[in-house]
């Protein structure tokens, strides 16, 4: 199957101009190509993708639905490259519109270096020679008139400009990969999904959604990247993951969108034989007598804890932790309390290791949902996962999730 960097970028970049102008000659001129070169290049792209992008008519070039799809994705891909090049060239004067001068080989080489972290490892991963990789990166630096790679001791690191360029290339490649996937109706439910999973989503929501999706699309593959919001947000921005699932933030950074899936009620949890385990109608004052395990600063669960004890002297917080595994272990062996979803410790509750305390607070609710880039346009497979997540969230109730996991 063809990959994004198997395609000629200059010829790809002319396809939106053909759609817009409806004429090969005008599109070639606008793209700084000769008409014969563009004609041959377009024919090659159509062969590689296995589609007909245009109907050739006496009045000009009429885009097919496939041609319009390609043009939209190519526009988006070059938009990412343009944004990256503007950032990289903001302090220096390089070539005019360097994104139109890049080659697929240069982009593939640079992304391999960014992913591998060294020329040696990039050469090993791609099978290319180190001199070839050096040359491709050097050519890109000349286009931008900016250093993209910095020497640090015996190793290398991407500069700030280099990181911006890597992000633009990765997002552009994602757009082109999406176009390739969408052009194959027989394989519309195949492909690879990469999902960033925060703690609660790993407990039940995402596993259930994955199982349902794979039942419908056995040709699909999934990669789940686990982490906290702060650990996943940059890979999401970079296009390394497609969507992120977990507790939504009150303030979302520019360039990202959130979609709620369900509300999750938090509980005060303790070990099963905690001194407060048998108490009823607990008060905040009683809870404040014991040490707490609190979430990381800035997390929704930490905000709920801070609101719970606002206006009073807060109880001791000897442990700050976002790892559910660690929290469960500390709770089971101490007098500590914590705020957590019962779904995340359903097995421990069913086994009698941990217990939700009797404390009522209607505001102990957080919204669980998905986060994606604002300009992200999902493929058919990605959209189907979103639909399954929504339906699973609508169907879910906290009670039956605990029962099902305990069986």
C-alpha cells in the first residue's frame, strides 16, 4: 500500500490548484511547474492511489469526488507545513514558501531523525546511510535558514524551530495517510488508531469501546498510549496520537477541542477496615482528620479536592500521585483517604480491600470525554470509534460497571 511520502509533494500540492482553476495550464503556472510535468505527475499520483482524480473535458478539468477529497486533505497537509515553516522562519529570511520546495525524501528523513533521536538510530530504523540523512536535514536547514538540529555533547536534539517543523511534517503526513485510507472504500474500516488513555478511560470505557470496534472492524489495529493529561497533550498536538480520552479540563488550550462522553461521580475511598469505614453521614471535618492522597496540581480531581476543603484548614497531604496502582497500594496499607472514581478500583471494592465512605457531595462529579485537535478531521475508522465511545458513555451507569468488572 502506498504511504504518504511515496507521493511527489510538488505534484500533490498542485492538485488543489487544478480543482480551484479547472485548468492544467493555469494550475501548472500557479504551481511553478511545466504543464507536461504536472500532467505526468498527476497521472502517476492517480496510478499510485488507484483512483481517477479528474475527468478530462474540453472545458477543463472536472474533479471527481475522489479528487475533491484529495485536494481537501492536501490543502490541510500543506497548511500544517506552512504553519511550521512560518514559525521556523520567523526570525530569519530563508526561501520564499519553503514548504513548496520540500521533497518527500527530506521530510521522511527528518521525521525519522526526530523519532529516533540520533542519526545512528535513524539510519538503523530506515536502512539509509547516515550521510544521506545528514544531507537531507542540511538541505531543510538551508530552506529555512535556521538550525533544526543542535549538537549536545555526543548526541543531538531538535531546536525549537526543529520541533515545530517535526510537528508540521507529522501532521501533514497524517492528513495524507487519511486521504489514502479514505480513497479505499473496501478498506474504510481498516487502518491503525493511536489513542491516548488517561487513568479512568483505561478502567472500562476504552477497553469496551476497543472490543466493540474490533468486532466491527477486524482489520483495524489499535495502539493505546497511557499517561496523564500533561504527558499526552503534546503527542496529541504533534499528531503522534489521534485522540485523548479522560477527564476534561475546565480550560482547554488553543488548538484543541473537547467532547464530553459521560459524567463520573467521585467517591471518598479508604481501606476496608479504616476507622471511618463504618461511619454514616460523614462530615468534612471528620474527613479532614486523616491524611490524603491528592492528585497532581492542575488536574480535575485535585480541583475537586481543593474545593471540598476550601475555606478550612486543609488536611495533611503526604502523597501527591496520579497513578491509580500506587494509590490503591497506599490506601490498602494506611489510614490515607483519596478521591477516586469507584470504576478505577472496582475489583478492590468487590474483593473487600477498599471501601467508598459514606459522604454525600453532589458536586463531586467530573466530566469524562475525548480531546482532539481543532483542525482534525477523522477518517471513517476514527469516526466509528468516536461513535462507539459516545454510545458506550450514554449507556453506562456507575453501578453496573462495578458489577460487570467484579464478575
